[in-house]
């Protein structure tokens, strides 16, 4: 989010509405992993397995979502594999929003994935937090 104000200097041409929609996606996507991280942190017995577990899930999910580069640039087998990762939908939706496309099927899928993911993650995080007595 800190790079968005500097992005026009580097060539970003996105409508303000697209930036707002993209920020909404980022905000909801931040809530979900935060909730799951708290749940995992309260579940593991010692701190040592926490980092490998988080990185073992987060890194492949981030790379296969197409966050760094569009998956259309990847080999066909990797592009096909990336469709299994649910985070690809919101990443593609944010790309649509930054292009000014708000009513596409990609946008709908992205919104649905983000909302469902956030609701499930907050539900799991809340249950684990309550069980821990914190």
C-alpha cells in the first residue's frame, strides 16, 4: 500500500476507483492470514514449527497466485496448477480493477473468494482464540 502513491511516477495508470477497489481487496486479504496466523500461533506447542509452516504455505501460494508476475507468462503446466490456488482469483480481480474493469466474471470470482476466505479465517481464528482462553 505504501508503493501505490509512488507508482504513477513509475508508470502506473490506474483509475482512482480501481485503486480503492484494489485497496479493499488488500485489506480483506490482510485480515484472513492474520487471523489464521494467530490461530496457528496459539495451536503450536513451541515457536519453532511456526515459521516453517507459515512459509511453507505462504510462499507457494504467493508465487502461484500470480502476484509477482502474471501466470500467463508461466509455462502451461504452472499456469494450470495456479488455478488450484484460490488466491489467483483476487490477484486477477485487482488487475482488472486497476485496468478499470469492475463488472467482469473475474471480479466476481475475486470478491467471492476474498469474502469467503476472510469469513472462514476470522471464524477459525476466533474459535481458536476463545478455546485458548485468551
